């Protein structure tokens, strides 16, 4: 199984200005690809700190590191400089990146009728670590970048979600060795009127019975406060073959049986809603 770490660059993530939806999306996509996400790190736009977290991740020797953010034309877009420093490599102008940027500017000129020039700042997006390759960005100007350090592939993508998703789906997925017989299975059970602490304790025996299946409870506190009702969602997920996926159904059925024996708050009977995303 491919091991992955995600590093998210950006001060806006640390001060709460921007919610890190990129990490959430990447986590789901990596699971569906059969990869194992080991760690997510967020770090501000300080060159030494950024280079440091890349070096720390490399010491853990994951198969893949994905960095998000810091690839644009502004002064604080220093992701590639940080990666170059972490790898002790120079930055160099990549001609393929220049062509990608020119193509994007030409498209914008045609679509919007505005004169987008290849400024020095935009040309800076084509400066990549030595021996790196660039990845086409179908949704923006800044190309993605991939560079190999020993046995680890480092992918760098923009922080703009639409651009990150476009590069990941069109370019990065090609680097994953997909097993056609293995896929991501998920089932969700929503339960009303039972507190999470009681529910988690009641289904602990199911976790022991199915050790290869990830079973996690999530309380929906906003739902509880808005409607005076307790709602807990149970996620049942596994990366397995279609034949092995029958265990998810068994786990789901066992959990439902347990819930039906429980007494809800204020003597209310628990309400159960099942969602299958296989």
C-alpha cells in the first residue's frame, strides 16, 4: 500500500481565515486510490519552517509527499523554494512550465479579452527544483511539480481547490499503482437520541470482531443544539476486495442490532438511517 503525507503551506490556514478543505478532499481521494495517509501537517509561509517540515517528512520515508499552496506569483508563494532548500537543490527555469503558463495566459486573453502578459512574477512560477518535472494545471496558471528524492515522490500543487483537484485527478493519479481488485467501501449509519459516549461503548465489541474495518462515531452537535436532538453518525469504511466487502455489511447489521436494543434519551426510540457509498 502506498504511504502518503500531506503538507499544507499557508498562514491563512493557521489563523483560521481559510478552512483546510484541500486536506479533507485529498484524504478521501487517497483512500479511494488505495493509499494510506499517515500524516497531515499545516505550516506557515516561513521558508525555513517549510523546508524543515519537508525534511522531517522525508526522514519518515513515505512513498509520497503532497504539498498544497505556495505556487502562485506573489511574494509569499515560496513552496518550491522551500522544497529546493529541503533537498539541497537549486531552482531552475523549466521550459515546459513556461509553455504551460503561456498557454494559460493566451486562453485567458481569448476568453476575457484582457492583455495578460508574461510578467517576471508569473515567470517565477516556472522556477522549479533541479531535476523536477511539471504537471499541467487545467484550471489555473501555476503548474504542479513532481520531484523524486531517494524513494519518495514529492508532488506540489496550488492551494486553490479547483486547481489542486484538477492536477491531482488528471496528473498525480497516474503515479499510483492501482489494484483493480481493491477499492474503497463506505457505509454510514445515522442514529438519533443516543449520546455518542454510550453508542461508542456499545459497539466496541464490533471493532474487536472486525479489526480490518475502520469504525468511528461522529457526533453532530450543531444538529443537537438546533433541534434539541442528539445525532451520531457511525462511519464504517474499509479498503478491500469486493469479496471481502461482505464484512462491511455484517458489521453494519451487527451494529444496527445493538442499537435496536438500546434505550434512547427521554425514552425515545432510536431512529436509524443507513447510507451506502460502495
